[in-house]
C-alpha cells in the first residue's frame, strides 16, 4: 500500500466497493459514503478472473469496463477518492481480502450497491458477516432498479411472473414515490492513499471485437453514456415505437444496454430523461414504449430474486426440464458462425460476432431459431450470447432466452414460432441489414435476398443451403412440447425475498 497523503488523523475512513455501478453521478453507495463532508473515501474494484470465466464474461464487455474504470478513476481522483484495484481468483476470496484491506487502512465502514444474481448475493452475505464479526460497519443499497426487488408483489405477497400486472404495479410505485437522481459527491478533504493503475486488459479475456472498432462503437465512461442518452431522447425517442424493430437503423434504439449492464448509467437517469421530455413536449406512445423496455429490464431482475432457480441453469417452467433437446454440436456451431442458410439469422449472428451487440428483434429471431428450428438447448445459446455480448446481463439474457424457448415466465407460447423469412421480409424489407453482414448476398434483389435458395435456387452463390426445413422443424418442436406432462411449476420460492445483506 502506498504511503498516506496528508494528515487524516481522527477522520472517518469509508471504503466504496464498486461492482456494476461504474459512475460518479447517481451512485447511491458513493453518495452515502460521502455524506459526511469530513470523511475520507477510497474505492476498490476486484478483478476475479476465475469467477468471470465461470460466468462466461465476454472480453468485449470487460474491455468496456476497464476503459470506463480508467475514466472513472480520473473523476474520482479529482474528488480525492483514490481507486484501488485488487485481483483475487473468485467471489469466494473477496470477503477475506476486503477485511484485510479494511484492517490495514483502518476503514470504519464499507459501502456497496446490491447485486441480485445468486452468486453475488452469496458473496455479499459472506462479506457482510465477516465485516460484522470484526466491528466494521456495512451499508448496502438498492441501486440497480427503480423499484427494489421485493417491493413489487401480488396481493398475496408473491413475486409477479407475468409482465403486464408487474408493470402496472411498478409504474404505480414509481409515480407514488418519485425518482431522485443523486448528484456527484463533493471532493474529500484529502486522499488517504494513492490510486492504483487500471489495467488495459486481464489475462485470458480477449475481445472478439477489434479494439478500434469497440472504442468507436462503445465509447467508455459515464459522460459517453449520458451523451448517448441525451442524443436518443432529443432526436430518436419519439420514433421509437415504429422504428425499434428495424435492425438496419442503428439509432432507432438507445443502445444504452452496455452502459446499464456495467452501471455507467443508472435506470433513474434514463427515467428522468424520458420524464423531462414528456414534461417539455407532451406525452408520447413512443416514450411509453421505451419506458416499458426499462420495465422489462427490471422485471427480469425481480425474477432473479423471486425465483432463484433461474440463476442456476434451470427453467422457470419446471415441466420443461423433461424436454430432450438435440445435442447437435455441428448444428450449434453453424448457428454460432452465422452459416445456417437463413439470411436474417446469419446476419444477426455475424453482427454479434463483429460488434459485440445484437439488435433486440434479432435476438428473438436467432434464439427462437436455435431452440425451435434446431431444437438445441436454450442454455447453449444463453452461454454463447454471454460470451460475446458487450451488454451481457444474466437477468435480461436469461429472461430473453427463456422467453424465446418457451421455458420461461410470460414466455412466447411454444406453438408460436418465428418464420425467419417472414421476419426478414417484415423488418428488413430491402435487405439492408442482411447485405451489411452477409456480403455474399449483396447482389441479390429485395425479393430473393430473404430466401436465396428458394424455388429459383442460385447455384453460383457462395452461401449455404438452409440447414433445416422450417415447417418440418416447427412440427417436430411442437410435438415435443405436447408430450410434456402437466407438472406443477412450483411456488415455494416466489414469496417476498428475505435474503438481505
């Protein structure tokens, strides 16, 4: 540990434990750690390579996190809040290292924002217990959601499993209690130690997106996130409802999900920006639709807490554990590489590999193709997405995959299966998106590009034939779901959560 700077005799020392909250504005734990104007504050961020590998963390997301941390470190330094970096194998090692840091630096209290994934909650409970044993105060805050999990409940005290009634209750609570965006804290009297350098990379985690392209697509830091939010609200939000499903339009969606995932921006900042737009220029169905997407994000986080099994590779609908998925590695690999012979599917998969992101409509199309046309286990696709997404988030990713696979809560009915050609014709009618990511089809006209090997098959195309017959594949999948017995889903774990730390 570097030598202390200045005199800090008799001053309280607070430690901010950063996780998925990489910002200085509207950071609940940071705000509370700095409420005492005389308190000295430092922050710590843990590198946990083994845990990240088990969680399938994408290199492209870690790259964005590290670049964001570098900017955040400079911001915190201007406030006399040094950022410390510590490397441990996994979450299990954090509590002891956190205690050692607190004891070495005479820390009075540790502040953090809660995370809702199961392993993170186990980690926090262990850390809280250990700090308590040694007389160090702990302060944990609900910061990731507009309404904390456990507060949006049905009349009988259960977590919602259907989105529409959840959203109604969620909105009522937001309007009743309001939303406060916290300012960045004031500077501390002095920095009690030197900051550590934030590394440019972590061994074993390589971004599949070229560094220059990643930096251009996903500029780092809370200022970049706020600039993207401001641009979206000012220029695009009032066209959101009509244009959000068109994958070729890069500005039709906010593209804020990577920043929400790492906490470079908060949902409260998003809500407030939308509310300001309504107050200034009037209500809009487009804004309502965008707010509804914020609601889906929170709904899936509430599901993590209310139904812990979805954290553990289990389906929400427990009867679907009886499905016997195809363990077809070759078919899965063709899907991963964007070589299925279905242009819209292949374009979307190549977009993911080239940019670290995929348009939301395309996520549904590709996920449903894997699970319904190929009948491959949704968990294979869920893992692949996490390994490649810049906005990887367990709640949203798991929720989306289980929705598409018809194994989740409020999911797509198993007999409603997207037809890739029809999805392509509807949402990419001119083939702009396909031509961008499947250049071997660029010369085809707007009719043939959606099904290049149709009745008039082009033998000259360097493009694979469709790997399955869509109609036959759908019939097979529907038959598998019909075979399922009427097993109870179970509600023993959906009462209001008491796992608080």
